[in-house]
C-alpha cells in the first residue's frame, strides 16, 4: 500500500493549493480527484463564468461602439463559440493544475475516494478497481454542487443548474433565474447581454442580499436599466415542464404570478459533497451539511481535516485556498493564526461589478459603532468618465472613535480588482487618515477609494 504524509481528497482551489503548500513544506503528498483537476472553480465556477462574462462585455462594447466615436455595422455573436471559448479556458486552467502537480511532485490519484479507518483512503477508478492508500494526515476538500429545491428539481434541460447554464448548446430565448446571489446575477447578466429575455426571482427583499443595502438598491436599478425583469420578495412555488416552455408559479407580495420561459436556472446555493465519503463510518461530526472543524480545520477524528466548501464559512475559492494553506502549516507545526473571516472579500462579476469586505453599514450600526461613512460616485471620477463607465460608487465605513476601517463596499466597473486595497488596509489596521494620505495614482478608478475616505472625513475634493 502506498503511504503518504498527506493525502488531499478533492482537487478544487482548496485541495490543489493545499497539496502544493504541503509539498513545499516537505510532505510527501498525493491528491485524489474523481473528475477534472481544479474542481468547480476552474472547471465549472469562477473561471468559465468570467470567460462568458468577458464575451458579454466585449459584445456590449461592440454594440455601443458609437458611444466611443467608432462605427460597426450589426455586431453579432455566435453563442456556441462563446460557450466553446469558456470551455477552452477552463480546460486550459485544468491542464495548468496538472503541470503544477507534476512540478511539485504531487501524486495524482484518479478516482472516487472514500475514507477508511486507520487513516486510509480507498480510491475506486473508472474501471471500478479499488486501491487503498494510507497517510498520516488526510484533508477532505470535496467541495459542493448546485443545491436542488424540492419544488425546483433540476432535469438538466428545462430546469438547470450552473453546469448546464455554462454549457448550453442553444441560447434560450427566455430564462427565469431563481436566486440573485453572485452566481444567479452573473448568469442573468450574461444571458441578458447575449439577448435572452431574463427574469430574476429573489425570495428576499433585496437582490444580492448579502451586500450593503445601498449597493443592492443601485444594483437592482442597473439590472432593470439593462432590461432584466427583477422580482424581489418573490418565490417560485412550482414549475411545470410538460409543455414546450417551462411554466413557473411565482408567489409575490401582490399575489400569484405565472411566468413562462424556455429555461429556469436554479441558483439557490450549494449542497456539499459529503455523502458516501466515509464520514459516518469514521463518526466524523457534521452540522447542517458541513463538516465540523476547529480553528485549524481538524475534525473530531485524529489525523482527518476538512477545508473549503465542505466546512462552515463563505463558499469562495480564495477562502478554500487560504484554509488549506493554514491547515497544512499548522500540521507542520508552524506558529500560525486562525483565518480572519471578518476580512474576506466577496465579489460579483456582473455589470456593474460589486466588491465588498467587512461590515455593511447596517451590521456596523447593529454592532454598536458610531460611524463615519463616506461615499464617492464614479460619475465624479475622470477615469470612469473617460472609460464611459460612470455608474456606481465606493462606500467606506469607519469607526468614528478610533478610525478603524470597518467596511468597504463598491459597485462599478473594475471594482473587483480594487477591493484588495481595503482588504490589505484592514489587515494592516489602517485608519482612514492613513488611506487619505496615501497618494493614489491619477487618473484611476482607485482614486474613488481615497475620495470616499476623504468624504467620510469631510475633506472630499471632487464632489
Ligand atoms: C458558477 C459559479 C461561479 C463561482 N464563481 C466564484 C468566484 O468568482 N469567486 C469565488 O471565490 N468563488 C466562486 N465560486 C465558488 C467556488 O467555485 C468554490 O467556493 C470553490 O470551488 C470551492 O473549492 P473547494 O476546493 O472547496 O471545492 P471544489 O472546487 O468543489 O472541488 C472539489 C473537488 O473534489 C472532487 N471530489 C468530490 N468528491 C470526491 C471524491 N469522493 N473523490 C475524489 N474527488 C472528489 C470534485 O470532483 C471536485 O473536483 C463559484 C461557484 C460557482 C458554482
């Protein structure tokens, strides 16, 4: 039986990053994967969606060429080529992980892994052959899949999840997107930009409900301006897929509404892959669909750890990677601090983009802080004006007493690349005054952060 220091089960951004860090730290490492290296993120999540959204953005530029003094007759798209480009990007990324495994001397074991007692994993390959492997430490990183609601069963054709949504052969004429979290609105934006008639149905009062309320409101206005129908405080009660189109019964505050579309996309969250991997046999504790772990990702069973989407915390690729790194550094005996879940950025890559970190204004008030809040609109930014992207704003929230940067919320073009400033500033315990005195380059969208901070302290220049 092959023996390792560490075996990682699952090769998403949690698993493969964990394996690389383990190898860097001198551990003899193997990774088990039943599908494609890179997990959901590289194959079915973060990366292929961003490739689709890039096509949507380019198409949008082409359609609005005249706004930039350019002319182009009848710009058009080839939907199947747009999908193919996204699939090619994903396949290329997965190959990249293959290279990284080789470079870091990590053994890749193909097949479905199941935990066994005695710190073993039984891996069954596609020919149904099972082989056992042993390790001093096993790290479970089996991730998640699209969650199914009982009244919204996915048949993969008319009622679909995110995998089908990014690999459809034919563009639907109309689509109902159920759920307005990041995944739902990214697809809503993509399909709308491609010319599909899109309706978003959200159960809660606000779209992108985890965001600061002002961001949600601005985003809803943007969705509507782009031609997307938005139904908040609404829920899909049932769907009828027997006809050519899907009929959806939607409960709204004003009563029942019947919608019809070619396809319904269910984007109501995730379900973790924790079944049939041996958790019950080993008596590993779970809670509400998640594996229970301590601050350094150790389960209740010695030598077994879990990271990424399978544990509590935000289901994001960068979180999965950070958890995995910390987990193996702790196994190595390094002096590490638990992850600060209060300083995790979250991004949505629709148009406009949304990026945020820390507390919303409501959360900060509820936590009892006295606040200094500043906002700067991109309509007052030279770079945004020049780019023809003046929609949105940056909002910063500081504690009035000590100047602690409590939260930063942005909506606008390119803000997902700007939020790192707030993450780093908060990590280094920066005060508003320090951000204000850090000279930002001109003209950039990032000046809006400095100006928003200036607005919080009544020193704003450009509004
Ligand atoms: C459409 C979409 C868009 C997203 N966009 C973003 C984004 O922009 N930014 C972001 O941060 N996050 C995004 N996410 C979330 C992100 O993809 C996940 O948080 C991340 O992939 C979780 O990583 P993980 O390593 O925990 O698990 P996963 O990426 O789910 O990987 C788990 C791997 O384990 C394998 N596996 C499972 N069970 C077994 C088994 N028994 N044996 C062997 N292998 C097994 C699976 O095949 C899979 O490859 C998106 C998700 C979706 C669905």
